[in-house]
C-alpha cells in the first residue's frame, strides 16, 4: 500500500513530466528549437579510458615474461610428481593450474613467490599466468596465512541462523594467534547445518556460540573439531554413508564399498582435500582437433 507522502511525491513527479511535455509541444507549435541539455562531463584518465590502467598498452621496453629455468629452480620431488600427475589428467595441461597451485600451497603454506615459481617451472608456464589464477580463486592464498583455515559461511541460511555472531566470536576467541586463518565465506553448500564452518576442510555445524572456545582448543591440539557435529559423520538414509570406503584397486576399480562398522578414515587434512596422486586409470580424455578436411566435418 502506498502512503500519503509517497502519493504526493508521485503526483508532483507526474505534474512535472506533464508540464515538461506541454512546454515541448508549445515550443514545437511556435517553431522554437528544443533547448540543448548541458553536456555531461565524463572523467577520463590520460589514456582516454574511464577506468585507470585497463587500457594501458603493453610495455614493450620490458623483458618478455620468463618461464623459470629447471636447472636453476629446485622443486621438491614430491611436489613435482604431484603437479605432473595433475597435468597428465587434462588434454590441455594448463587446466591443471588450480590443483597444481593447491599442491604448492600445501607445501609452502601459501602461494608464495617461491611456490608460484616452482609450479611455473614444472608446468612450463610464466609465473604471471599462475599469479592471475591464484589471485582469482578464494582458496588460493596470495599472502601468508595461518595454517588452520576456518571458513565461516555467512551466506543467507547461515546468516539467518547467526553466522555473523559466530564469525565475530571465533575471531574474538582466536585473537591474534598467527596459526589461524579465520574468514567468512559464501555458501559452502551445507545450508542444512547452518550456521556452519569449514574447519581445516571438515564441515562442522550447527555451531553454537558456546562451542566456539572448545572448537578452537580442539584445532590447537590437533584433535577432531566437534566430532558430534561433523557433516561427514552424520547419520544418513544411506546405511553405507559416513563409513570407511576401501580404496578401489586396479584389479577391481569399482570396488569402493562401505565397510559396515568401520570408522571413517578419510578425514580431509586440508581444505583442498587429499592430494591426488598417480596416473589416472582408464582411457585418456579425448583431445579435440579440428577436422582435417571438410569431408571429415
Ligand atoms: S548458507 Fe551457509 S552453507 Fe549455505
């Protein structure tokens, strides 16, 4: 329903519009030209764009970007093997940039210049290419952070259930402990346990404000955070869920089945999950090539 004040404002706007239109018709009848609206001033930067820097030309005086030289760039053997395994999974090896950076982050704690340099060396890419990827994705850190990542979801469901207060309380309890990286995150996809957080990659919720000191202490001690509230241990209509899944073997790749009564051993140790190693099983992904002749198309 529209209030009296709003009705008056609408009436005034309508009268003004009608008045303007009437004046324009009068001018037309008398053969007078329409008034020219004052030119609006558009602020532009030196290069002519309204956005600083975006249209700057490449600096041709600079040396071209370099791919790090393997003979002068030592890369830990395990990291190299993991990055190469990721590269082998994709028709275009650059698609492995995210998992490769995540692997380097696990080794170095963040996407440090050294981590970027080593990844670029193995992938035969420029560090600039990888920096553009690392700076785009939220879970790739481009500054040093604490090793314990607590992401509090502050999206709508969690927000309505008190996520902002939860984030504030966590920040308060953690204080200036440099071992922690407490931050807000958008929907983590576990809205049914709101308000929730990803604690070193483990989804926990709903978390009450009273539980925050216990949770922080458990993370400090390296014990499971609020085990009774971990999403992957919750009861499910699937009797096989939340139990151990034996790894598939080469002889029996489809063998992953629940083991009744077993304790789930696959707690993630990092927010990116367990590293993926080894060669992928099965046929390689097809590489798309343009047809050789028009008849092939
Ligand atoms: S809104 Fe928090 S998990 Fe979706």
